[in-house]
């Protein structure tokens, strides 16, 4: 058999019971490994360089097969169970053509002792060497295919020096991955080694995961793909090893023949009905009635009840069909077993949105899952969309949508999609005290119909939404969510809080790529691809939303990205510096001439006038002390900074003062009045020493002035980082 020098698939490949790439979508059963020589032929079709090779089935055919190859040669076995060939002795290097037949016999015996029977053998011309890397692709259960680039070879999984991006990749995505993965410095040459061909590596990645690449060609049938190693030299890139596992059971979604849902009436319904309010006791339904009445619903609000004419002063009707006014939104707060019938009646009546408050579905196990499936079918095939079940619903002040008593009524520019109902309530109550004004907030619970992806996609185009927040524990429409996040990039900042991120419930994968592409790395890749900022706590989530909201119209300067830290206390300033460093923020030093001027003004006696800038702000200091220090900085040096982090020690106002928190508030007011040309974040530490009345004063001031005020350096640093990340996206997209 002559050497395999063509990129075409070999028409007479040995029968192995394994699928060929040309028909894998039809003939492959479950997950099937494709023989290496066939994978490399497929790579050749995409313009990827692979070694000259030959294949055969036994030692007797070896001599003729390799007669046209020049040494040194590499011998490999392929077949069932031969996943990591080096681990089982299925690879031998440095052979001559004369050595191959004996090496085949020796390898076959070694594998037989391990219970492995090769389907065939592959001999390739051995590459002289270069920088060994791994390139892989796995299909993430939520977001689809992700691409990995890392240091290759047999120790790749143990070292885990890799980085991920989501597919498809643009050329800029591929270039950024090449420059940022842990092995990037080696491409520039090290220890006398010539630099690797960076452009060829970018082309290789695009051949795999760019537009028209291997990932796009194979679609959802691609379960795992890996080249470990590829060798990068000054001349180019060659794939020395290639693995492909296909999955014919992958579900390929069929595009619906309908337009995307317009969610306008979800957030601003013309009429609302409540199913589940009682005429004799307080239920969830009754609380919804009370909340809507408090929100200003004097008409077009009703209850559904089999007997009552009114409930809590609101008209009641026995059927949704009897309601005389339009109903765009139905709240269902009846027992779980009764919900499918209520939803079906609403769908038949043409109700736009049905919100199922009730729990007791898939979150309760198998029995609940069956009931949830029945609920999902109740509106199937109709124009009615179901929100939930197991959720609190919608809060939108402009549309008088609410789910809680005492909710703030002032609308804003922040919109949130939350999987959790309980956290949604916290976001409203706590967020409002931090000055957040919401445009829209929706909790989706089990999300059997309306999903995160389509809601976020709609919010990207919503003119009333300027900042987007997402809380999720999982999603069944990861591709749609990823698409929405990509559309938001550079247009609207997105902050993501993930629940359950510390545990990973994924199926085992056999490749190095799969084991290294963990949930955290996938989300990091999504952030890099979309600019969505990830946070780890509700406090950081609200901190970022408040900061982004307050400074959404801030015009970032292309010549500034630093942070200036100013406040009292050397130790506190050091802690602030450490926190900023962990958040990836740059504390640009003040120039020498400006330090001299500050010292001439009386700053820096026994303290720092670098960055952080130590200023003795406290109960005895003038309220203008911060502005007096900041004015010369922004007169001469302000172009260095996008953000200023001001920190106070609340305890100082009680240890050394008698007027409580008021001087601190007065000092903050001077900062607001000065209208500095930068964003300002304020940290007030040690508020535990403050009397409740003073804390209330401080929180009210922050809320009314919408000044971003935080209790910790970590919250402030997260907020500043989110704004600077969005700055970068806007500047890059300009």
C-alpha cells in the first residue's frame, strides 16, 4: 500500500466497526472513535498539515506498506480501547522501514497481554520536533463546543497549562487565545529555540473552530476532538496525533417556524388575573392581589374563583373566559396538580403570559418531573408563553408589574433575569437601598418554556434596559444565551452570578481536552468571548450593577485605565491595593512632580503620596479634604485614571468624634458636588460600630444620591473591574 499523501479519505480503509467521517452522522452508534488516519485525512481537507503515512492490518503487510516512507518513522496501533496510546505501549518512535515488521509483532503482543486487539496500524514519518501543543474541542452540555489550546505532550493533563474559547472563533478570538494561553511565551522563542509561527497556529485554530471549520462541518455530532500534540515551528504547524469521537445521538434542534416572542406585555400588561386567591384565608394569590393594588392597579385586575364575586375588593370570575377586560398576564397560585388545567384554559382563551408561582414540579424529583411535563404540554402549540413554574414572576415599575409589597416604584435602567425567586426579592429590597433602580426583573424558576436566553436576547434590544444582570444555576438554552451575550458585547454591560458553580455534574470524558475543560474554564471562555462579567456573590452582583448603572454614560478615555486609591490608613491602603490587584486593576503611580506638589500642600507627613494616596480624612478633618487633594491630581495627572476608590473608616467617627456619621456624609457630598471627571467608588469600612440610625442615614444618602457605596474593598474592586471591562469592549468596538 502506498503512503497516504492525499488529503482525501482513503476509500479502502480497513473495516473496523467504527464510523468513517464521511458518513458518521448516519452510521455511528452512540459515541464512536474514528480511526486516526481517517481523522487526519479529514484534517487535510481543511488545509491542515499532517505527516506522510501508511496504514496496514498486520505485520505481514508492514514491509510493503512502508516501502515508500523515509525514516525515522513512528508506529501506532488503532482500534477499540486504544484511546491514550502512549499509556498502553501503542506508540513506538524512531524506527526505520526495516524495523517496522518486528515492531508490529512486538506491539501486538504487548497489547494482547492487556486484553487489547488492534484493528490496524499507522506508520508516519517522524517530525524532527518543535514546540508541542494540544488543541482540542469538547461539546459542553450547556453552551456547545469549546476550544482548548495548551502545552501538549504526555504530561498535558497533569500540568493543565491551557486556556479555552467558545466556538465559533473569529480571527481576533484565535489571536487572543494564542497570545494569552500559558505557553504563549514559548512561541516567541526560549533557550535558543527559534520562535514558532504564530500566524500558522492561528490559521490552524480557525481551520478547526472558525467559520467553515471542522466544528461547523460536524456540528453536534462532534463530541470530542483532540490533536495532542501539534508541533509548532518557524515553518508552520503539523498535527502529529488526532482523535475524534462522534455522537450520533446528539439532538439537533429544529428551528421553530415562528418569530421571537415580544415580551413587552410581560413587563407591561394591559390586564392581570390571579388564580388561587382565597375568599376565606390568606394565600399567595391574595398577597399578589395586595401587591398589585399597592402598585396602582385599580382596574383591569381580577381574581379567578369558582364561587366568589370579589376577593379583597377585587372582582372575581369563575373562568378566564368570563373576564371582561384583556388579560395579558395570569398568575397561577393553585396547587401543583391543578396547574395544567388552569394553564390550558388560559391558553385556549388567548392569554399572552401565564406565570406559575406554584412549586412541586421537577425540583421535587421524578413524580414532580412527570407533572412538569404535563404542565409544559398544557400550552404547547399555542401563542401562550409559560413563566416558571416555581418562581415569583415579574417586577417592572413602569408597567406596574410586581410580586412583593413595599416594592420601590421608581423605574431605572437595570434589568435582571433570575432563576431564583427568593434572590429576586433580595435583589429588589437590598438593591434599592444601594441605589439600584430597576427597569425589569423576572424570575423564571424551572423555566419549562420562557428561558434565560430569549429574555436576555430581548433585553439587548430593549431601549429601557441599559445594564443586564443574570442569575442562573443552569440553562437548557445555552446556545441562545451565548448568542445573546455575544450580541450584548460592547452594547450593554452584563453581570452574571452563577449558583452551584463549585460543583460539576458533567459526564466523564476520555480525552485530555475534556478533563481540562471544566465548568470554570468554560465560563471564563464565555466571559472572554462576550465581555460578560462573572461574580461569585450576591453582594458583588449588586455592587457591579449599581456601579454600572451610575456610570453607564461615562465616556471612557483611551489613554486611561488606572485606579487611584485615596483614604486614611496605611494598612487599609495596602489591603485596598491587594484587592485591586486580585481584581486585575492597575494602580498607576502618581508622577514625581505631582507627588512633590502634594507634599508642598501638606500631604504625606509620615504617609504615602504615591498611589494609594493617604489622606487623614476623619471626624476632625475639613469636609473638603478629599477634593483639596484630588483637585491638583486631576488638573495635571487625571488622564491616568478612569476610577477613584475612596475609603473611610467608620470606626474613626466614633473613636475620635462625637457627631457620628454626619461629617462623613458631608465629606461625600463635597465629592459629589465637585463632579470629578472620573468614576468614584466609596468604601465605608467597619460600619458594625455605627448605631442603626446612622447606618440608615448613610444608606439613605447613598440611595438618594445614587453614589456607589460599598462595605468592603472586594465589592468596590469587583464593581470597578466590571466597568473597566465594559470600557474595553466599547473602545474595541468603536
